[in-house]
């Protein structure tokens, strides 16, 4: 009986601690900054136009999944995001015993301008993705697209964290 009482007390204490400390998930702060309806525009990089499609899909997916907002046209949106594909690099990470590259890191940098009725703010978001290749092989288009997709998703995650942090600061200032 004593063990059940301790278990109940422990669970109750944890619940009380979390509910009384004002904990709110970061998505709550991010959504308060982004609003209910978000529109996006990805500037097409003429050197790599296919990357823009990958980034657009990653951004739209993040808006729905991470911000819990809906996509809208610019005229009906509460927030508009202009996304510019700033840079992309592939850096060798690991070599085999013969000196051939067997692992790369893709780094994707996005410049995101968030505009709402009150203000406009520029964010720089960066995401990385590590992937392996066969020794003495070139990076295939499929591997490159996957790296850009996953790196873009991580850059968007970085943007979400920045937006949530700014929402948290704004919430505490009020």
C-alpha cells in the first residue's frame, strides 16, 4: 500500500509541477507569432530551379505540421514568408583507407523574411544533413535531392525555433 501511495504522490507532484510552472510547448509560441493563415513564396534560384520546388514543399509541410497553421493566398494571410535559397554546400566528412570520400555533409542556408501587419523581420536558417556514398562514386541526383530536402527541413526547424523564441520573448514582455 505504501508503494502505491508513493507512486501516486510522485505522479501528482510531477503533474502539479508542470501545470503550475506555466509550461507551454514551443509550437504555442510559434503559432502566436505566425497566426492562423500563412502564405509562402520561394524565390527560384536560376542555377538550381529544382531546389526551389523541394524547399517550397518542405516549407509548406512545416507550416501545416509545426505551426499548426493553414496555407493561404497572400491576400488572405495573416503572415507571409518570402524564402530565398541563400546557399548550399557539400563538404566531405569521411574518407576510406584509399582516400576516397565516403560521407558528405550538405548544408542548406535559407533567408526567410516574415511579414505580417505589424512588422517585417528577416531570419537566417541553416540545416545540415549527413549522408554516405560508395567509395570513388559521385553524388547521385537522388542523394543530392534527399540531402537538399532533409537539410531544408532542418533549416525550417531552425526557423521554427527562432520564431518560437521570439514569440516566447514577446509573451513574457506583455
